[in-house]
């Protein structure tokens, strides 16, 4: 066990405000009330206000988020005058984050583009309907689907890479589900067999989104002034952090995927199909191959022996192997036969690589906060925060500790196991 980071206890006490105490600091929910943040609701994340308070308390000047998601850390850093980098390997999610960072564009230019797009849609040009069964289920009204695709095609014809083009693209992405009667689960999975009562009309929804974006741009510009801190989102792997300068960050604020089998590739499948980026489920394979191995869907033909025999796993291997072996036996008794044993091996192996990369990109004395939860696939518990902490030490960091924020999985109805879980802050110092 390492020594406790010098800043951990004092920072934990500082953060125990109303949001932290209620547990909402570790969710994206509070961000839906904030300009720009609310443009796209991502399935994972944490409170921007919480992240900003942490940066201010630490006196951070350069913040890195290796699991950047839809850009919460970068936006929060700008609000505190802090430079930032984020990396995100999911290309659609990374584009969403970069589009949010385009808020500095002229809002009237965006209003003009929105009007121009709607003018093209009114021309009634023919569109190609995706052949995906998911689209058919989610958009039974062909007239509405046709108008939605006309908006898409008009945006695709805009000048590539221009800030207002990216903003228009995100405005379109943000209305896709609103224009479908299909339901959405808590973690953004599409539920085509469940319907919602209110369904938006595509042209009206796009016009409304465009005006919301423009108004938010004006509000944020007023709040932050003319020269906000630099922020960059790179479409790259957290296990390499390619593109981030060496010895750059003096703080890291992030939340890695939890080892809970959540399928990040599937979460945006409907959006990617409507956008024309993929045709269907099978096209997600290349993305799954580069995502962190936090879900069994991301394993492919990967063999756990690569992790079990790697020096990267040496700090935890003696404690990890009994859990791995137990899962191997338990899965034989389960109808789903999910490879949670391989998933956990890949998860900690990948995170060991992340810590090695982070050590290269951060300065001596860096302060790190991981928002993370433990895991119990098939009811077999994995002490995630302890194993991550030990892997961080092996990568060259000096200390770690953990502060619990809330309990998870305490309502047993419809749960696959009854092992109590928790979530909190993993503090690491370098």
C-alpha cells in the first residue's frame, strides 16, 4: 500500500459540497443546465462545476483528460482560465467535443447557416433512406425521416471543417433522437420497442437547436470574454496519448470507462447510422477493437494471456489471478457465458498502459483525480480503485488513495447480482 497523496484528504474535504454529497458530481446530469455543455447529453461524465472547483482548488494551469468524452473537462477548464488537452478514441464522440469547443464562432453566422440549411430542405430533394432495420424501427414516419435526412444532406454539403459547419452538424446530431418516437434508456441505449409521447418535427427541431446554440454562444462569450484558455480534443487512444506534449500537464481530471460491460460503441449506433458513418452493427467492429476493454463486446479474439503474462500486470497479478480463475469457473454456470474474466484482464492491462502514457505527459508532482467505481461481474468482486492505484505506482506515480462518494447497486430489483458497489475519487500524486 502506498502513502496517501499529500493533497488527497484536504481536497476530499473541500469537495464535499452539496453536489458531491448527493453523488450528482459524478454524473453528467447537472451539465444539462449549463450553456454549451447541454448541447449533447453524453452517457458518461461528471459535473463541470465540480471539475472546475477541483482545478481552481489545485491551482492547475494545464489539465489533461485522457478519457475526454464529450468535452466536459475542456469546457470546465476554459471557465477557469486553464489550458487543456483531452483525448477521445471514439471518433464521433471526439467530434461532438470539438464541435462544443467551436462555441467561439460568430453566433449570427450560425443563425445564417441554419436558415440556409432549412432553405435547402424546403427544396424537397430526394434522399437515400438507410437500409438499417434500426432506422426503420426508430423512424416509422417516412415523411419525418425524409426531412431529417434532408437536413443531414444539407449540412454535409457545408464547407468541411469550418466552425459553423461543425456547430450545425452537432445541432443535427442533437435532434436525431428527439425526432424519433423510440425511447432511450438511462445509459443512452435506444429502445425502439418503447415509444415516447412527444416527437419533434425535424425542421422545427433543427431551427430550435440552432437558436439554442447561438444564444448559448453569446452567453458563454459574455461570461468568459474574448480570449478563453486554449483547449484541444484529439481523436487518439488514452493508452498512447499521441499528440499530447510530453511533461505538459500539472493536473489530470478524468473518468475512465468502468469495468461494467457498458457498450460505448453501441451507445451512438443510431446516430452513426443516420449520419451515414456506418451501415449497421457489424461496422462497429473496428471501433470496438480500439476502445478500452471495459466490455466483453470489445474483446474480439484478444487472448487474456497477453495480459496475464505481461510485466505491466505484475503489481496486481497475485491478487488478480484468483478473481480471474473464479470468473472463469462462474461463467460456465451462466447462460450468457460472458467473458468477464477476459474483460477484467484486458481492462487492467489497458489501464496499466494508460498510466504509463500519463506518466510521460505529466510533470513531477502532478495531481490526478480519477472518478471511478468498483465492479462485480457475475457477483465476483474486483477492487478496481486499489488495483488501479497499484498500477499507477508501478508506472512511476508516488502515491494514491480513494474517497468514496456514493454507494451503487443497492437496489437489488432486476439486478444481475447483489454485491454492493461504490463510486468515488481515486487520488494519485506524481
